[in-house]
C-alpha cells in the first residue's frame, strides 16, 4: 500500500475545517505507522501540521478516536483502492490479483515499515476491542472482495471450480501479509521479492487450464 505524504497547511487552509481534519488524520497515520499507536505522540502530530491542540480536539474526542479514524478512513481506503477497486473492473480476477501483488511497493521505507493494517492488528487487537472490531472489518471486506471476484471468475470459466473462494481469498491475504512481515523482520527487500514471485506462481495455478492471458 502506497503511503500518502502530507504537508503543513497554510494559515488560510487551516480555516477550512475539512482540510484541517484531513491534515491531522494523515499526519496521525504517518506517526502511527512510524511509531505504533501506543507510542504515537499528539505533540508530534500537531507539530507536523501546525494545528493547535484545540483544533485537534474539535475534530477528534481524543487519541483513541483519532486512531479509530485512521483505521476507518485511511487504512480501509488504502485497502479498498489497492485491492477492491481493481477487482470491480470485471476482467480476469487472477490476472488482476497478479497485477495487484506485483504492484506491491518495494521501496526501503515500505519494507522497513511493513503493512499498516497488519501492524495495528498485531499491536492493538489484543488490547482494545474497538480497534479489533474495526480492523477485523477491514480484513473481512478485503477477503469478501477477493472471494466475490473469484466466484465471478468461476462463472466466467477462468478460475478453477474446485476452489473454495472464501478459503482461497483468506489464504491469499494470509500469505501476502506473512511475506510482508517476514521482509519487515529481515529488513530485506529480497524477501518480499521472493514472496511476490511465489504468490504470483500460486495465483497462476488457480486458473482453469488453457485460460491464461499471460
């Protein structure tokens, strides 16, 4: 997932509540991605945006509410844009999934930071039920989107009918997230490159023989 950069708003823009809220949300996301939710500092977020503490509390009740908004409005949208929107195109779902996986960022900062969704799930799911439910919903929507596309492929005759779309989509997410975690732990982009090759090879095996568009 590509990470969007934020910039400090001008004094004029700070008077735009919608823009101010978005700046706070993006700065908070970057801080949580870098440091984790528990270690993320509100003062650091405010310094990055030039927004006052009063403005922050005008838009968010507190740090927990800000964290929930990160899941609902940033991470969920990143997952939707990367995975779900391309799958709605109606083409061969296997080809689309291969393209999505191949487009995974290999930038050093992405390998160093890992997956924002999985990072928060590992950190916060055992500690906060509200976080856990929100994160579970993102995973569920992701899984359902892939499964729906695989069912369409089965109907179109491009995806093997012996596959269970729900189990297959869950397995894909687990393997994809696993390789990102392994690369993060190793701090080695080559681990992720190998993972992408292996996932692409497995995805090809899901096709009905003779239906490949490669």
